[in-house]
């Protein structure tokens, strides 16, 4: 890496790298060296099956030097590849060493992205044979959650999601049959874009259920996901599942459907997830009022019954058909829980008659869903909870099933979906929703997802003139800010009356401090920059710990300004 010090962001967004290349702050070589060094720091997270090394990456960098940047929209952008997707010259394992084979050519989507200028950094860990939603079913180790290592990462595209969340790739490729491209997105606070079946080629992808499989993308933000979608999609004559689906300009739906009955929430943090869902519903309803989009409640029963067909019906026989030869010829080389699931597709009751019964039932659900979603989207929690890795080990089947409650119906009903975060800055217990739509209505699915994310708010703690009734409250309200509640900081702060005109409070973190009263305002995220422009010395915006352990943005004071200031910590608040 060059001698010039670069402070890389937590996540390597496409926008950041494009600007850094344009301004000659970075080169792809700098980025590759940074990724290789950082990947070593997270080796114990079990993210990769083929790890990032300079030996692996350099051939792709050499290719970049011969490419015309102006004709390569993803030039210099690093991406990770789930190891059930082929990369020419490297083994594809599907997280089963005995199954591994040398790929003679790259999967179609990988070729297209490399041709667009992106470069692979490694191949990522997954639940074996893409059978699981937890990220713990791999002989290469349980993949740790990027935000909390004791938690599950989600699966089966576990390493792909974690690589982006930890800033080791700008985007990554996963696959999704029953939720594998969406559940890990929620649990690692990412966007998970699941195109409709056939929109992206699956040539060069190890099949899970070939007729339902999708290649997906994980990204930090929806703009990055949509950019990758633009260059990865397209009809492939060599893929029998491929089909032409128009990539339309984004637009808003006419209607948003929410479940009439409250979804099920589960696990230790069920109540926390439930509260976040309720907050999402309120936000969706307000957004609907603001934009003129109807919000209606529907019975979710049809979608739930469709979901049960995937593993409760004869459809599971498709998994067994593709992998039975390997499993039967290699006893003991498949994870026990994975083999149990695969073998369920070969039981005597999985008859052709049962399959056709399931298909006819499914067609009825699909027909109704497509009529319902002609110009509308449906929104559900991406998942209703999460588990620790220890909890999954103790009960691998039941915990995995819970994670798929709101995902399994999607591909069966020929739908497009985007999983998006409820709060893009939540690094403690992220929650997310999924926007579902008809296979040919990605335009309204992505359109609403983008509107929802743009409408995100930031919570700001104020303790002085910005409080309710204060002289500067208007600086928040005129930007769309609204009062939420009055609370206190943790007992780790001191409060000073500063020698400024006008007199301002100075809040300073101090382990010998006390709880200080603050008021919480909600400010639209897209207005946060405008508000920051109004913050002047000696005050700064930083992270403030509240009494409940949550962190929010808020006013802090630089320590130099407190030297000649009055300590009013004992008062507990700043009078206005």
C-alpha cells in the first residue's frame, strides 16, 4: 500500500471506492492489500473457504489494468462469492470437502461482474449444500455474526453477508431458495436483493432446488444492490431456468399490504423484535399517508400455507434428486443435520401423486398472489427473531425452521423480494423487513424499499437550547424533527454551564459522572447533514449512552471548553 495513510470506512461501499479512485486517493491494489490484512483479523469468524490472499487477487488486478475504465461500470470493486457458485480455476465445495470439484469456467453471473470490472476476493462459507438459514452447518466452522460473534450469522449465505458487513467486500453473491439471501441480510444489517427466479442465470451454481434457486446480492445500501443487479441480470441461453424479465425504472406501488394478524416473534429477544416491527408498521403507515400509497391489512394465511409446501410437501424431493448420488456414495461425508433434511426427500411417501397435488395447490396460491400483487407490495418481517449459536446447536431443526417463517413462500410463489434494515445504524440487535412483489414488479418492490430507507430517521439526544420550548428547538423542527421522549443518559456523564454566548450546556463522558436528563428527537436521516452544519465549537455530535444501554447521536462538548466552566452535574439537567 502507498505511504499515504487512508482511513478506510467500516464498509467499502461502491460509491466510496468510485470516488476514491476518481480522486486518486486509492488504487485497486491498495484496496486488495487492505482486504487481505483485514481478513486475517477476522479469520476466527470462519467467513471464507477460499480466503483473500494477494496470490488469489493479483490476476484479477492485472486484468483491470488492461480494461477501459469508462466501459467498466464496476471497475475496481471487490466482491465475494458464495462457495456454491463456480469461479474458474478454483474448487467449488458447497461446504462439503468430499464434494469439491474444480470449476472449468465461472458461473455466468460471476463472468458478467468480472467483465464489468469487479474483482473477486475469495469464496465464502455457507450452510452445507445451501441447506439451512442459520450459518452453523459447515465443516469449515460456524460463521460468526458480524455484529455479535455469539449470535448466528444467518444462512445459508453466511460468509457472503458477513464479508460485506465487516467491510471485506463491497458486495457479495449469495443464493436464495428459501430465504438464504434475505435472513443473513437482516442479521448483519444489510440489504439483501433477491431477484425473481430466472432473472439472473444460475448456470454454474450447485443446485439446492434447481427450479427455485436464485443468485442474490448483499450490499450495504440499496443503491449498490441495484447497481449490481443491473449488470448481473439478463437472459442466458445456456441456463434452462433463465427467462427475460424487464428491468423497469423504479416507481411507487399503488398499495402496501401488511398482515392482519401480528406475526410470530420468537427467541430471547422476541419482545424487542416485536417492538421494532410495530415501529416499522407505524412508519409504513405514515409514509403511505405522506406519499398517497394505500396501506391495507390482509390475511397472511395463504402465504403461510404456500410456505409449508417447501419442506412439508414433496418439493423436498428435488433436493434429494440432485444430491442423492453423492450422499449415498459417500457415507459420513455430509453433516448429519443436512443429510437428515436431504434424505427426507427420498422417503416412500414422496410420490409423484403427492408432488402433483402440491403443484396444483401451489398454482392456486400463486394465481391469487399475482392478482393481489399486480400493482402492490406485501411487507413482512424478514425474520421474527434470532438465536445464539449455542441455541442452534442444541435444537438445530426447530431453530432453523423458525428463521424461515416469512421467507419460504417467496420463490414458490414466483416473487421478487428485497430485505432491508429497519435501522441501518443498529449495531446491537438489527431487525429488518422484506418487501415482496410479483416476479415482474421489481420496479415497485425496489421503489418502495428505496422510499422506506430514504425515510429513515436518526435519534438525537439534546440537553440544552434544542429542548422542547428552547430557543433553538426550531433548528430541529424546521428540518422535520419531532420530539420523542425525555430520558436520561447512563451514569457516565458530567454536565457543565459553558462560558458562551448564549450560555450552552456541555455534556462530557466521565466514568465518575451521573445520569443527565436529555430529550430525544427523531430527525429524518436525509436532513442530518443540514443539522450538523449548524453545530459549532466547542460542541460536537457524538454517541451518547442512554440509561437503557442504547446509544444515540447527541451533543457532546470538547474537554477544553470545560476548564473554566461551571460543573452543574448535580442539577441533573440544564435549565432553559
